C-alpha cells in the first residue's frame, strides 16, 4: 500500500508554514538453487495468516529483547541483533514493520511500540547529510500519519521533505544521493535507490499545497529515467554528474558485482520507484519503465525456479552465489501495485509472479520458525556483498517489504 498517498486534504502554503514551524519547534544455504519447495497448495489467506502469526511471535520476542536499549534492529551479526542509530538509512523499517503489524491485527500493543520507535526517529527530519529521508520517515512517520492522523506526524514529514529538497541541484536535475566520501572521485552521485525517496515529496506537495516538492520529484525521476537505464531495462547503480554542468561523469556500481551488472535490489528499487511515481503522477513513461524492469527481472534466465534472485543477476559464481530475499520482497510488493495499473494479461502475470515469490518467502527455506533468525522474519538477504557485509543474513527491510506485500496480497483476496 502507498505509505503516504491516501486521500489527504490539500493544504495552503500558509498552513504549511504554520505546520512546519510547529514541527521545527520540536550463509549460502541456498546456493545452487537448493531451496525447499514452497507449499504451492496452501490457500493464500491461510498462508498470509500463518505468516502474520510468525511475524507477531518474532517481533514480540524482538521487542522484549531490544526495547530497553537505544537503537533500531537492522540485522544479525555474530549471532546478535545489530542495533543501529536513527541516522542509519534502515532505521525506519523496524517502526514500519510495527505499524504494519498494528494495521494487520488492530492490537494496541503494536501501536504503542510503533509510536515509541517512531518517536525515537525525531532528529531524522533535519538531517541534511543523506537522501534516505523518504525511506526513513515514510516507513515510520508516514504509516503513523496514515493510520492515526496525528498532526505531529504530518509536521515531521513536511519538515523532512523541506530538508530533502536541499539536496536538489537544478543543473543536474537530481537530488544528490550521498555526500562525498573521503578520497572518492565522484562529484554528484545519484543511485537508483533514490527513486524510493520521492514519495515523501509528492505527498508533501499535495499536503502542503507546495508544487515545488512535486517538481523536484518529477525532475529527479525524469533524469533517472534518462540516464540510469540500459536498453534491456536493467539499471546502473550509480550515475555520477558534474554538479556545475550536469554532464555525466560515469556510470558505476557500489553494491553490485560490476559496473555493467544488474544488482538485484537495485532493479527492485527501480521497479518499485517507477511504479510508485506512476501512481503519483500518471505519467505513461513511468509505467512503461516499471513494466520494462518487471520484464527484465521476471524473464531473467538466471532467476532461480523459486523466483528469489541471486544478489546480482550477473555474479559469475551463479549458481553458487547468495540470494537476496529483500529484493524478492520489494519486487513482490511492487508487482502487486503495478498489476493495478496494467492491462489484464500483464496484471495476471505480475500477480502470479508476486504470489509465487511470496509462497517461496513463506516456506521454511526463507521464513524463520519462531525463535530462529534472531527474531527477524526472513532469512537469506544480502546487503552489501562487495564490502563483505550482510551476506545471507536477515535484514530489517526484507521483513518490512515482506509484510507490506502480504498486506497488499491480502487486499486482493475475495471477501477482504
Ligand atoms: N539503499 C541501499 C541498499 O539498498 O542497500
């Protein structure tokens, strides 16, 4: 479901400034395709209920373990849950999963936990050093506002949008993704992941009655569409620009196998991002790009039979390469939305593919049994293989998009 885009009252610029000033006052087990078969005949409603029960058991135990400590659960490292500070780009996903559990169960205990973890993210809205404010604030405050209508959540989101647009450079026609690292040769790096941060801006434009935020989001998406994609529909990870002229200086990877390879999660971010931007704008070019990415991913000859990709479609070690369950969860969620905008034949293919992915993720090969996996939900995600970091582990964003996809699938079932 959209994080932020339920029908919201359009606000005047004057109201926005008032609201804003209020806000400102404040292991390779699956290598070789040896995954266990998914239970293909389980009714989907039963599968979703079973998954949500596992999620409640796992996140209940996780909360009991971490709630008194500072930080947000991100992954499992040396058998321990790794907690990260609010400034980590993944900090919003744990509160986001708590909000989804509240939405799924209507149980006040999840709401209280989500409120607690959302409040811990208060400084994010003023952080000008990164582009990931859309992920961080959308998953936490965005769901909080959607589900509670607490105006302080709206104020935090609008403040975050105001912060995020400071990274926009009109010459490049993009938001800068990362600040320059020491010794890096880049001048203005933009990664495909950045598409995911644009929903905060289209929402803010609508909510505050401020078209500038929407212009920034569309301009960024148009530039990504023009410069990040290859003829086969796959994307480069990072395009570096000259900030004075907007000229492209290079197309490289950081988290993928090679500059010319297709890093699986990058394809998923592009698919999800252009689907979301089509929903937000109805620009046909965005729909066409989302459908091109879907075709690349779904028809890829190196996609395993269980439809959970290797971490990079072009890793020469395939089939002895780690999978990325996070890419599958993001893709399943994106395809369930893309189906709503597509002709009946494509819509069926997208729903079938997403359902197959969710059946695989709901099988014991990927879904933890209660008590396992450090109390995360999904096993076998890969974060940053070239940095030898987070390979074949649970990661909070795999869980978050899995829950989102399950709720999106549930909404398509008869009688729901
Ligand atoms: N946005 C960073 C990642 O997908 O790992």
